[in-house]
């Protein structure tokens, strides 16, 4: 399972970089989405993909009885998802406003409006 995840993460990172290098600002936003998803999968993969029980300690014991899932990567990814959604919503509003002003989504045409 880990080699398949490594290949998937590599493909997502490559696709994200390819999309971010395009001239269209919409493709740039799609690349940002792919990049954040690839980073989230990377956090999960490096933490170890093991199915386990919730990290609950029964009453009267000092340690869990069975293997438990690590809650830290899950919390980090959940936080990253929320932050990525905020960045995505800001980028969509920025793209819409740029489209209204310039009338194109080509970054070269947007650079011409600086003067």
C-alpha cells in the first residue's frame, strides 16, 4: 500500500507543479488545490498507514490494550484542510475580481494592466 501511495503522491505533486506553471490563473488555483491534497496525503503516508483503534485508554489501565491510531497526523491534516479551503475561497474571489477588471485569465495579459 505504501508504494502505491508514494506513486500517487508523486503524481499529484507533479500535476500540481505542471498546473501552477501554466499561464491561466484558473489552472494556477487548480494546481494549488492539487498541491494541498498531495501535502495532506504525504502527511498521512509519513505517519504510517496502520488501521488501529481510537487512542482511548480504558478505566484503570495506564496504556491502551491494542494498537492505536496516531491522532496527531489526523489533527494536522484536518487543520490543513480548513486552511486550504480558506486559501481556495480567497483565490476564487481574487480570480473573479481579476476577470471582471481585465476580462481574461491569462497572466501575461494581467501584467499589461500594471501601467
